[in-house]
C-alpha cells in the first residue's frame, strides 16, 4: 500500500545528519513527517539536522517534556517538532494549541500515540538499530511525499550512488 521508497544503512550519526540535510534541501512547501523507531534510534538527531539546515540557529531542544517545540523559519513559515512519547492519551494533544496550526513542516516522533488528532504523514521515516548504525526506510503516503522521496534520491549522495530506490518508476 505504501511501499518503501528509499532504504539505506546509516553507519554513524553524521550519516543521519546528512540525510536530515538532504530532506531539508528537498522539502516541499508543506510537509508532515512521522518519525518512527525505538528510543535512541536517531529520530531527534534527524529532526535536529533538518531544523538546523532550515536555518534554526538557537537551541533545538528535544520536545520530550514540552511535547511540542515551534520554530520560525526564515521565510516566515513555521516548523513544529513534536515528541509524543510521554503523552498519556491522545486527548492531551488538545491542550497543545495545535488546532488550526498551519505549519509548513511537522516533524512528529511517536505519532502513533497521537492518533487521529495529528495530521497524517506525507512521508514516514522508520529508523532501526543495526549493529552500531541504523537502518532507515522512507515511505510515502501522499503524492507530495512520493515526489519528495524521489527528490531525496537525487540530493542524498549515498542514495544516488547505490541501488536504494526500491519504489517503482
Ligand atoms: N546512524 C547512526 N548511527 C549510530 N548512532 C546514531 C546514528 N544516528 C543517530 N545516532 C545516535 O543515536 C543516539 C540517540 O539519538 P536520538 O536522535 O536522541 O534518538 P531518538 O530521538 O530516536 O530517541 C544519539 O547519540 C545519536 O548520536
Ligand atoms: Mg527523540
């Protein structure tokens, strides 16, 4: 249904950050990203690298306790970084003031805990520990996401140089 478009091995933290920069460089005007994987898989590392590449200069805190952090972007739009690991039930989301939020970029860790109150993903990124590195898989859920995954293959050197584009045409 939502085939994996891109899959690759990320040998170290820097490799995760390179992917984050490639995602930022190819980002569509509006995008929702769901980041999946166990604690320590590298979800925040990837989100932080994207936000940095988008020009966020101050501290980028993990929203572990605040659940959401908001970042103004240079073009006047807004990026949101959510981490719902500590949410007790999806109803708590109502208190975050996200209703009517029109962010250009949503980066959501533990989106599965937010249920239907969250926007669905354009791209889902799954990170998984593999020895000392991580495996990453990108899946597209919308046409925007599918085009984004295609663009990533062009922008992300390791992807361009190897046969990681699994999706059709
Ligand atoms: N590809 C990778 N290989 C090895 N370590 C990584 C990789 N990507 C990230 N890390 C490391 O994993 C640790 C946990 O990352 P973090 O982003 O906080 O995980 P999460 O948000 O998924 O809980 C960090 O110390 C980070 O440097
Ligand atoms: Mg995290």
